[in-house]
């Protein structure tokens, strides 16, 4: 990346400075591959010296992990469904919020998912987010009971399908957000029916 002008320093308190550095790093990670960015690039983007950046974040991966964790927490809050409504209604509302965030931050999301393939730290954070999503879905479908293996496997597979479908959507943008949401819900229902066909002992709480 091209070198910028020498940083102009501004005195900030600890929290403000940390926030500034995280925002600068997150903005770069959303636009460039992880390996393309150096700590010098982040320091220049934030308008600070490299020693000051290293004072707050010992390495690039430390800054990246914190930026990813923030985004994962933000998404986890967004998809947490309201207590009212059936599980399918709650899923539809959660997907609306999730897709709206991705629509507003398409490059951030795609870079985040793509980085998981090459960075174990990113993969662990994203997998943790997906695991919480799966646990939330299973808890509502089973009224808090332990899911049968076929159901657990089905939900895990649907989450992978959802990631692939959203990546395609962010690349091509030839479906509306509502159409994608409806497609994901339909695939979810079809997956549940397949799980029940494979294991008739599966009972689901779809109506409340």
C-alpha cells in the first residue's frame, strides 16, 4: 500500500485512542486482504506512530482479532430474536437484520468470511459466532431439549449453505434482500423436513 504523509498526533484518552486504532484497522481489513496490510499501514491510516500502535496492539493479528470479535458481537446482538412469534417468524426477523447489516457492510462481511479460510484466529471467531447461531436455533426448535444428531447435522449444513448463498448475493446482487431471505427460510424448512424424514423421532416446535 502507498505510504501516506507523516502522522499528525492528537492527544486522546486511552479508550478514545484504542477506538481510533480499531476503527482504522477495521476499515483497512474491510477493503484489503489481511496479508496486504502492515502495521505501518494501520498506523498511517490512524495518524499515529508505529510504536504507539504497538503499545495498544502487540501484533496485527491481535488488532484483527479484536476487530472481528466486535463485528461478531454486533451481529450476535442483531440476530437475537424477540421473544414473541413462532420460531420461523423469529428466524425471518433475524435474517432480515443479518442481511440488512451485510447489505450495508458487504465488503466487511465478505472479507471476514474469506479470511477464515487462511487465518485460524479468524476461523475460530467466526466458528464461535456460527456455533452460537446454531445453538440458538436448536434451542428454539426443540424447546431447549437436546437435539437429535440428524437435526444438529441439518442445522449445521444449513448454516454453511447460508454463508455460500450470501457470498454469492454480495458478489452478484441480482436478488433483492427480501428474495434472499425468503430463499434461506425456504431452504431451512426443507432441511428440517429432510431431517424428519431421515429420523422420524425428531419433533419440532415450529408453531411457538
